[in-house]
């Protein structure tokens, strides 16, 4: 199971709610911050670092992926138990779109991973939705899709 669950429906709602445009502010700085957070997320997954992952995910985070819907607590428990193992992740293109205090990050990765002993390696497409709360960006929703091999 991929730690990188994503949720595109929230992205569409955020874009519609904000008229499809970022609000005033330094979007370049936000983009840089969120790309770094995606890199940190990847490193935490490979390292099995539930503490670092817990700082990126909001308490109300929900992820949808090949294994179904999961909460932050479930994902962190899987990381701590070793049920979710990621040997390597190579991030592909990452795109950030900022809508005020909401941002949508889309990307892809190639990973070597397993969940409860079952191989989950492959190429994934994903979307993360981040919200800035009390001055801090956190992921609130994610969706991940395993692309079948050709």
C-alpha cells in the first residue's frame, strides 16, 4: 500500500470555491515549501519515520488508494508496525497550484514497496490537498492510483 494517498475531488472543490485562481501572496514561496514537504514525505516513507510523517499529515487527514480509505492514525500505525514498507521512491514531476490557504499538489512516483507482505511496487499518480492552518501547511486529503504496467 502506498503511503502517498491522494484525493482529487477536494482539489476541484477548492478550485471552484476560489474561482480557480490563487489569492494574493507569495505563491512561489508556497510552491517551494510544498515541494519540500512532498520530498520530506517521501523520505519519511522510505525511513519508516512515523514522527516525521505525523507532522506532515493533519489529524483529520484521509487518504484513498489501492487499499481503500485510511486515516492518519491507521497510516502511522502501519508505518510503526512495519506493515507498510517502502524500499525506495523516485518522485517524478510535481506540480503545485495555490488557492489562498489551500493548495493542490499533483505528481507521480516510482516505488518499491510492500503492504503486509504483498508487493505494491509500481508507478503511482497522486494528488495531495494541503491547507494552511495557524500558519502551518498540512496535508488534509490524498488520493493515489497505481498505474497498471503496459
